[in-house]
C-alpha cells in the first residue's frame, strides 16, 4: 500500500451495551509507521495506506474494534445533508482515487465458462491445488484503483503487466472451503480470487487465483476492498 503520513490522532468509538456509567467512549490511538497507519496496540490489525482507508475499512468490518464505525451522513460544520448511501459512495470514490496496492502470490488463472461467484473461486482453487505439476507461484504487485485491477510481475517471470478493467471484474472472494496454499519455507497462506470477463466475450469468465504474501496485508482486507469499494462503487454508480 502507498503510505500516507497523517498526524497521530485519536479514534473515538461509541460503546453499545455494558455498564454505561463505566465507559461511554473508548479511545484508540492511530500510529504512523513506514508501512502505513494502524490501530496502536492491535497486532491483528493490518496496515492501511491512508487514514481514509483505515476508517472506511472499519466501517465495513470492526476488526479489533468493539463494533463497526458509522460514517456520518452529514458534515457537522455545514448545513448540507447527505444520505448514508451518498456518504459511502463518496468515501469509496475517494479511496479509489488514491488506489491501494500490495504484493500477493499469483497462483494461476482458470477458465470458468459462465460460472461466477463463490463456486468459481472454489472450482479454481480445486483445479489449481489438484494439478500434478502446479504452476510456479510468482509474486506480483496487485493494485486496485478506479480503473480496475492491475497485476505487475516485476521480475517478468510470467508476464509484465495485466490490467482488468473495472467493468469486467464481477466478483471477488476468499476460497469458500478456507483452504490454504503451502510452499516450502513459507507459512501457509489464505487463497482468494477474482472473477473477470474473458476478453472479447460477453459471457465467458476467468477466475484469477492468488494467495496472501504478507500477513500484514491479509487476503480478507484485499477481498473487502475489491468487493465493497471497487465493485460496490460500480453498483452504486
């Protein structure tokens, strides 16, 4: 992820339930590191490329927080009112302008005919893991932006760069069977994939399969960004 350098800040989260007289507001420090920003003292939290990305991701899933953040539907400094859907769309658009990127293992691409959804990711994973001579996994740079998904093989072992336009990417998910990819000398890694329309066709799909390379950039965060931010923006647009 590209690293932003926001100042140290305090994130306030309302706490529902429990003893209200004991603690109405919990405070979480946000720390800046060379890898990005993250909640301080929460080792299970991933790093984010910007403060905007951190806040938006925690509005989708709470991660280490006691509950999801609620993005305000209006600016308290202005008298203009936005609907919640407009606010989410604006946040997603802002994130896509910045883009997000990390390294992943590229495991291969499997043609799906018209299959999509979780079944496509599951079948692609089964096909790749069952190969007698599986393809050599390659580290690629995985970038998500308003233009789509761009894969760059910096060592040019398999290809140089492949781009999948935003309007061709139709689904992204973790392997439904929660299988992991293993390689000697590396910890087991979660597998995920995205389904895109095959070039020059209207119905044929291809599932592109990956495994997380950096535990601090988990597959779940990548899938959420592609599904909720990039694909979600197209549906809301």
